[in-house]
């Protein structure tokens, strides 16, 4: 089958995915709205021809990737990009080669220069059948900024409030690399099981492979569990077959030097510090329960109860400077009429309410306040009714918008 035929088959799969995928959790919609807007504005001229396929892929990915929420997406590759010799055929053939023997169909991908949008990292995808039913398998790569830290994307188990899991195992290997294998809980009404393995080497190489027990990201299910075992996922992700992706363009060396030469982004505060600041800014009489252990640097969650109403708060803090390409001017330009105000210290304060549908419509299930401080530091406080981001429900929340603003603008975030 030609690559054009593969692309056409993928387009059909993704169209099915867009129709069948459930509405993503409201937090994903609101949390990523600003970045999606900026990204779309920067790439508008490039999105032609295959733009529909890319958009549908994004819909399917958001619906199935609560761990990789928009605010925590992996950073882009360093300047210099990926080796030019990496083609879509190489990606598809290599993914096929690193899997156990089985039937492979709908194999495809994108290379260094033949993807739908220039500059995106190479990817691969296929439908794999081990003889007991087929499942979609997808692989992506990334170069992480060094040094590897607790806040480095993909190196920790997902936060159970952001991405409920059935099981997760994190392993630090003798060479300093980190492997995280997560089995996410099925999200209603799809009931699709997603298993993923993320490999991060000490020099910043990252490979993530994930699979579902379906051939098109959504129902109908093709088997009870995805086809690859955890060990098989790890073997595929850690295979040396992916080494050519991480050679410098035109050279044979690894990108470690380039990654080490980049400037690490400031690290967000510990969850414990975030919780302390939140607690100090809550209204008198509020009861709190932090529940499950906090897993994500720069982010924390806590259940709050006030006047008989209980909601979940998720608070994220991203230190400045602003590096997303828009700054405060773009942040303010994205505001709906009446949603933007300014705090006494000059910070920009944006209030959002979102429904659970893909467009953000319907009854409100997510209330959020985001603040941009003068130095670019971002503080987001989100509130919903439910135990985690997959269980948001309409109804009167525990805290008012003004009380959320008081948390987001608390003096503790400026120290």
C-alpha cells in the first residue's frame, strides 16, 4: 500500500474518531484554549491540504490523552530540528519492526519534512493484531530540555485527578533513563482502554508509544485489552532502532549537547507549597482534603467544602518569563468581553466558564481563573464538581468566582 493510501486510510480512521470520541473533560478544553489559539495563529498559513486530518488527530488525541494535557505538552525539539533523512516510510517500517510478530495494517506516519505541518516531530501509527484482535498503536518522539527533573514531561506517573489510572509503574534504569508505564482507566462512554509507555533517556531522548483496544480510537472495541503487554510496550519504546531520529542533522552525534546548551525553563513550586498558598487564601470555614498524593511539579489539587457544597480545585503555577509566543498582550486579546480585569498589582486576570462539549458549550462544568503577572508567571485555578477531570458535573460549585480570584491573585504566588 502506498503512503498516499495509508494517509487516506488514516484520514478515514480519524474522521471516525472525531465522530465517536467523547467530549473531553472541561479542564482540557479550558486549560489549553489559549495555547491552541496561539498555535493556530502562528501556523495558520501552514495548515492547508491535510489540515482536516491534523485537526481530527488533535481531537482524538485530546480525548484519549488526559495525561498529556495541553498545559503539559512536551516541549518542541531544539533548534536544528530532526534529521532530514527521517521519512514517513522509515517511521512506519521501524514501528512495525520493533513490535512482536503479528498482522500489521494501516501503517503510516510522518517524517522530518513530509508531515502535514513543518517542524513537528516524526510520528508513526498502525493497526496491530497479535492473533486475538487488533488495536491501534501510535508512537511519538521528543527531545526533553536538560537536566531531567521532576517536572519533565513523561517522567512521572500521571496525577490520578488529572488522569485516573488502573496501574502505573515508574522505573529508573541503571543508565539513568526513566520508563513510565501507565494503564489509564477507560473514560465513559467510550470504555476504550489506553496503555502507554514513555521512555526518557538521561540525554533527553523521549519516545512514547501508546495503544488502545480498538482500531479507530473509539468504539466498537476490538478486544478486551490492548494487544501489547507492558513489557512489549517498553521494548518497543526503548529499542535502539529509534537512534537515527536523535542524530544531529547532517551529523552522527546525539542531540545531548544541543539539549544541554538550552536554557531550562523555571521549575514550578512543589505541590505542598501550592497547597499551603491555596489554604491561606480560602474563605473562612472551608474544609479541605488533598486526597491522593500529589504527583506533578507546579500543580496541585484539593477538594474543598463550603456551606455544604464540595468541589475539586486544581491549581497550576508556571513561573515566568512567558515563553509561549504571545505574552500578556495575546493573553488579553483572547479574553471574551467582560472576562478580563486587572489586579491591584497590575496582573491580568481572566475568568472562564466552560461546558463539557468539544466547543465548550452546554451547562457549565468548569470554572477557572487565570492570572498573568508582570514577569510572565501564570497561575491558573480551576474548579469543578466531581472527583477527577473525567467526572465533571453541572451544579453550583463550592466557591464563587470572586473566591477563585482571591486564590489566583494571592500574594504567595509572587515569592
